[in-house]
C-alpha cells in the first residue's frame, strides 16, 4: 500500500483520504458509551469522548496511515469539572445579588479567548499522524479578534460580512497550526468567499419573500372573508400559530443556507492550504450533497430516537474524508522521514505534558 502511495505522491498526484469505519462497528462503541454515561450520571462521558475520537481518528486514513488521538478521559473530566464548578458558583452568586451576574459575564468574556486557544492547542497536541504530533501556536489576542470579534461582525452585518469573518477565522486557525515544527498556511481569497455566499444569500432572500407572501395571503384572505376576523380569539390564535410557523420556516431556510455556505467555505479554505509551504491540500465537497447528508442524518436520527446516530456519524465522516486529498511534493518516504526527525522531540515533549481540555 505504501509503495503504491509513494509512487502516486512522487508523481505529484492528489491522494484522497478514506474512512474505514462502519456503522455496525461504531454502534457497539456508541451504545456502551451511552449506557455507561447514563449509569455514571455523565462522568463517563469524558472517556466516551476519548473512545469516540480514537475510533474516528484511527479510521481516517491518509496515504495509507490513520491518525491517532492521545487524550485521556482524566484530562477531559478535569476540564469539565472546572467548567461545571464555575457555572455552579456563578449561579449561586447571581442568586445572592444580580450584580454578580454581570461580573461573571465579564469574567467569561475575558477568559473565553484564552479558553478557545487552550482548546485548539489541546486538540492539536493530542493528535498525531505517523508518530508526529500537531501543535497550535495562536494567541488569546488573535482568538479575540478572529473568533469573537469576527462572529460579532458577521452577526451585526446580517451576514454581509460573513466571508470576511470566515477568512479571519480560518487564517487564524490554519496559519497557527503545525505538524511537528512544519507550518500550515492558508490564504482564502475574499472574492471566492463572497461568491460562496451568493447562493445561500439568495436562498435566504427568497425564503423571506415566500414566507412573507404566505403570511400576507393568509391575512388578506381572512380579512376578505370576515372583516371582523381579527377581533375573534380564534383568528388571533391562528395569527400567533402562523408567526411560529414563519419562525420555524426561517430557521430551516437559514440552516440549509448555512450548510451550503459551510461546505463552500470548507472547499475554498482547504484547497488554498499548504503544509511546509509546498504540500497542497484539497477539498471538493458537493454543497448540495453535504447539505442533504447533514439534514437527512438529523431526520433519521430523530425518527429512530437516536439509534441511527452511529450510522449518521459514519456516513458524514466517510463523505468528508473521501472528498479530502493531499498532494505531497517529493517522495513520500523521504518527506515523512524529515517530518519525523524534526517532530520526534516535539512529540516527546507533548507526551510529558498534562494538558486539560475545557471543551472549547
């Protein structure tokens, strides 16, 4: 397998990733995780996360090798207990005096960028490929600007500046990511990101027009049939029900548009990413197919009361993996020998660190 991959990589061909897991295999892991989490009142959920990630990482195969996840349940549990203790204390203080609620909110906003960086760094450092660990070198200041400020800008602009926020966020994440000591680098073009927004924006506008038109037709029809209709309690109940249906419709439209935008941004960002300045990544997700898989996964999971969740998770993981590829410049054996030589000491350093996962 490695010889075949090496020949392809040496010829500068893109090599696609694969997901080798199965729904039936993952179901056994998932059902045990669920049952033990219930029996232990949620404590086992930390170890459940480790088992789940190790399964999905290990079955995501690139160039003949799977990824590895090295976190322990203890690391995740400690982080969750700290967050839980803070929430308990914050609620107690808020009950004593409303002013404490403002203070704890300010503390959270100040701490959030740091927590985001800790989460990204932890997840990178507990992940390895071919015995070389990943790393994340971003700062809390960068997280504040690119994650928090970017999200606020996208929200306040009603999505018009979402491509700019997407660019900030992905440049922050990828440009601070390392494989051993080799940097990732991405520079998604703002024009491409705005073109990715066109179809989702059109969907939202058309959705608003259709929903508004349906409401207007219903109101005019009621008024024409009975000029005093709005004075009746039944009519008012129908109006309130209609408003709820409109809100539900908007949520569906926004959700679908968001999935399509997300898939397009994923393609743009990954396809503009390099490792060590020369090894190229590529993603070619179909936006419609990605949205269909995500939506149908939710529907099937709900209709089966969660029992088809393993099937849905494996289905999405397989689709994303099969549409992700890398092109190695040079002979793969030599390239990864260099990576392993420079990354071995870093990996050993990470192994000796007792990190904590706060879940951000």
